C-alpha cells in the first residue's frame, strides 16, 4: 500500500513540475497564437457591426434619393461624419486590443519579478 502511495505522489509531483515548466512555453506559443486569433476575430466582428465597409462603399451615394447638388453635398459630408465617428470607435477598440496584447506579453514577466522582489524582501527582513 505504501509503495502505491509513493508512486502516486511521485507521479503527481512529476506532472506538476512538467506543468510549471511548460506553462511559459504555452503562454508565449499556443496561448499567444490563440490571443492573436481572438483579437483578429474581434476586430473583424466590430468592423462588420460598424458596417464601415458598407459606409465607405456608399460614400458618394445620395441619401434618401435626394439627387440635387445640395442633397448630394449634405449626404457626402454626413456620411463622412458617420464614417469618422465609427472609424474612431473601431480604432479605440483596436487600441484596447493592442493594450491587451501588451499586457499578455508582460504579465508573466511582471508576476515573476514581483515574486522575486517579494521573496527578496522576505529574506531581507529575516536576516535582520
């Protein structure tokens, strides 16, 4: 019975050590690839929801069937304002996604540095 407990315990320790050391590899390979795919899907989704391609393709089309010169001019500038507003919103979301990407890259390093600083402070307090 004790041999099986030791075998199970050693197997658990081995799996945990493999997990701890394979985590950074996953974080910067598969995890990063998944994050980039998620960001790309999110930006495409927001582009479609804001219908920026549609607004840009109909930029010179008169609104409400108003084909007079003044109607065309008003429609053009109105569509420019809408495209600018929606483009600005999409750009802000792209900045948030970019910030998330940077946080993803820095997070493990910052966590490790925080752990090391904490351990160094703990060790320094115990020496005094």
